[in-house]
C-alpha cells in the first residue's frame, strides 16, 4: 500500500496590490491552524515518509510552522520544494505524483486548491467535497506504482481539518448561541435545548478525531445540560416520550465517562508532580493512553451506528412536537423555582447526613445533586445570579474529590496488570501514591462536610 497525505496550506493573507501570488504569507489564523495540526499529523504518520511542498511562501511557512511545533522532527531539513507543486491544475500535479511514487511508498504533499482537491477526488470517490485551509486527507493507494494513479482506486483513510483538531479553532465556527437574555421562560428553555442539540452534533467530528479532549468535555456538557433541563420540565408536567428520550441521552453521556476520566488523569499526570519514579510514571502514562485509545475506539464505533443517529434525531423531533411546546408554554418561573427549592432541600438533607467517614459514593451523589441544581438555576440566570456564583466553588470541590477517586481506581487497575519484574516495584509505588491521594481526599471530605446548607443562600432566601 502507498500512503499519500495531501495537505492544503494554512490560511494566507490576501495579496496586496501588485504582490505576486507566490509571496503571500500566512495570516494569524493560518499560524494557529498550523500549530493545531502539527501533533495530529505526527500521530497520523504524515511525516514518516518523503515531504514535498510547493515553493510558494504560504506552503513553505506551513511546513516551517509544523516543524517549529515538533522538536527534533527536522521537517524543514527533509523537505523538497519542486516547482511542479506550485499549480492550481490537477493534471500536471497528477503527472508529477505518478513519477514521484515510483520511488516511495509514503509521501506528504503540501500544496494548493483547487488542484489538491481535484486530485484527491480523481483518486478517491469518497474524498470530501471541500478541503479547507490547513486540512489533510490521507489516501491509501494500490501497492503497484504502475497502478497507483488509476482513477478511483484509492481509499480514504483519514480526513482532518484544523477545526476538528483544536477546540479553540472550532469555537470560531461553532453554532452561535441564541440571544435569550430577554426571552420568556418557554422560549429560553426551547432555545437552550435546540442550541445544545446543535452543539453536540457539531462537536461530534472533533470527538471522533480525538486530538483535543475539550471536544469530548463540551459534548458531554451539552448532553448533560439537555438532560437536566428535560428532567426539570418532566418534574413539573407529563410529556409523552420525554422520559424515554432522557434515558437515551443519559446512556449516551455515560458512554463518555471513562474516556473523560482518562483524559483528565493523563492531563494531570503531565503537569502535576507525583511520588512515582520516572519508569513507573512512563509505564502508567502508556497504560492510560492505551486504555484511552480503547475507550475512544469504542465511542467512535457507537457514534457511527444507526441507533445513535436515531436517538439524536428523535430527541430533536421531540423538541418540536406540539405537546412539548405546549407544556413549556404552561410552565411558569414559580414552578421552576419550586422544583429548585425541592432539590435544594434534598441537597441540604443529604449534606446534613454526610460525615467525613461516609463512603465515596455518598459524596458523588452530592456532586450530582449540585450539578442538577446548577443546571436548573441557570434557566433563570438573572434571578439566580448570586446563587449560581456561590455554587461554583462547591461544585469545584466536589469535582476535585471525584477526580481523586477515579485516579485511585485507575491506579489500582494499573497495578493489578503488572507482571514480573515490575510486579514488585510498581504496585508498591502505586499504593504509595494512592495513599497520598487518600490524604487529599480526607481534606476535601472535611471541607465538603463543613459546607453551609444551600437553603440559606438559595434564590428564594
């Protein structure tokens, strides 16, 4: 098999009057695109073979920018800049590629549209209809160089654009949140639910790409917010099909939990000191990364199945049904506040029953209750502004406790998988670190038990 990576240069500045097209340089956005794509391209193997780029300034700067992000890769030193790649016509590009593939089986080509996209679509019928700036297509061609450039003989392996590799770039083109500040309750709820649905669907390509964990986090947030709002509506009125739809949303959100916990653990492992030796730390990072890849593959498979699309479509349709809209119109702010007061009362009762030696699960349940309270209070953000501000620190402490618990669980699982000669050293180090985490958990337990009741600071206080 021949691996062909086709990359369009990053976003360039518009040519000034009288400027030769070759001399156009990257814009600030283009530089951000390059920074976002460097490590994903490295993980995809795009730099493992020959590297060829158009001699135009914007393609050179794209390659140099990638090189600057990857210490020791020496992309610039390995690159070639054949004049034939400065073209917007796919035919001469195809002729050059045919000759070049006779001597290599892996190649990265950085060039220009429309030539690149036309080449990709000629080679592969599954190639997308567009190739944005900074975008990459990985095509697999037949083994024989003599057959490599036959029409429609290539397969699409991967496609990636900067907005799928980096959440900060995604936000520039994400669905815009509706202006609901002055909207009535029914319109605000419906607007939020529709926006959260659109956001979840828009985030899916970034979740599937798997290079920036923030996509997964925001995807989870939108699903869980939708469920919390739906549960609040359900607490005040009966709506046909809503209970089942909320169960489906819950299942979809839960399917991301392990992967999110692994992402958080891996991130903390990179920036926080631990009691682990360098060897054990490396072994743990590699083990966690393998578990994360397994969970990510399972999630991607779930997102690609027809039943997932069906669940999401049914949720969207439910939001547009007459019974749902009618129920929202009948819902009053006082009803929402009544449900909120009931949840605050339940929280305070659970908090009063909590003690420092209570099982971890009791603290987790309190965290879930606080989260549901926050989502409900956010339906009336102006009325509950001060209450929400005070709730944030409480949720942070409970979230930190949850993270410590999940790290302990993964540490135990990691230690249990070790085999000689590491079987003696690694479990000992993992146990020692788990004890350190337990000490921090004890501090958080005391802080949580000492929380003031919410009723005194609630929206109706």
